[in-house]
C-alpha cells in the first residue's frame, strides 16, 4: 500500500519491503519512498531552518545519503520516524555549520560579513533552541487525535483563523476552539516533559 505524498501511513510490513527493495537498488522503491515522505519532511526541516530552499536542501541531503548508502541502510522501526529524525539532525547540522561560519568570519575579521550576521535576528543559538522546540512541538502534535492534529497544524503551520479552519474541515468554529484547546493542553504537557 502506498499513500499520498507527505503521509505517514505506510504499514510496517510495507516499510520492511520498501527498505529491502531500496537496499537492493530498486529505483522505483526509492522514488516511492521519496514521494511518500518528501512533503512532510520539508515541513519538519522548515520548522528548523525557516527557509524553503534550506529545508529542501536538508531533505534532499537525507535522501541522497539513503541512496548512496543504500546497501547498508537499515532503519529500525517505521521509516517515517527514522526519516524525520534524520532530517532534524541534518537541519541542526546546517544550523551548527552556519554558527561555525559565523565564528570563522569573526576570526578573519571580515567586518562586512560580520555586520550582516549580527544584524540578522535571531542568533544561531536562538535558532537552534527554537528549532529544537519546534521539533518537540511537531512530535507532540503527531500524538494527537487526527482531527485535533489537523486543527492544530492548520493554525500553527499555516496560520489560518478558526473560521478558515472550520470551513476547510467542515466543522463548527466552536469545535475548532474545543479541538485547539485540547491540542494545546496536550502539547504543553509534552513540551514540559521535553524541557525537564
């Protein structure tokens, strides 16, 4: 069973089959893997990197590594969580790389480059902290009931109003408010545990 791009609903048996086929060099299986997960992984990377191009680069780097190392690639558990973790790590590495470049610019005394970096809020450290929090929020959202998750993500990622969310999902504004309250309560509890 394959699913629409960006979904996370490949059954475990299909994950194992897909992994085996990719490891054997099956380009069609790799394309299925790519199309199934690309969109959702770009959303994860965007939460860290805050630009579409950088997010796509991070996701493409992960898929490139999977293909280059396919003979020894063996994700434990479901492919979706494995790829999300790989993309998160790739995004954090990109942010750390930006921080190293910033330090190199300071040591070299490149005043113009430093001025551009200093004037670009937020700082790299703040970006990493925000990215880690964003990742924790996405993980917490994954645990929500489907309608609750849909309401939360439409508000959080797309910035829709409660009325727009209600129209899109075919539910009342009151239901949107109730689902959002549940989502925020659950996510706050999980984020509290994440910070401890």
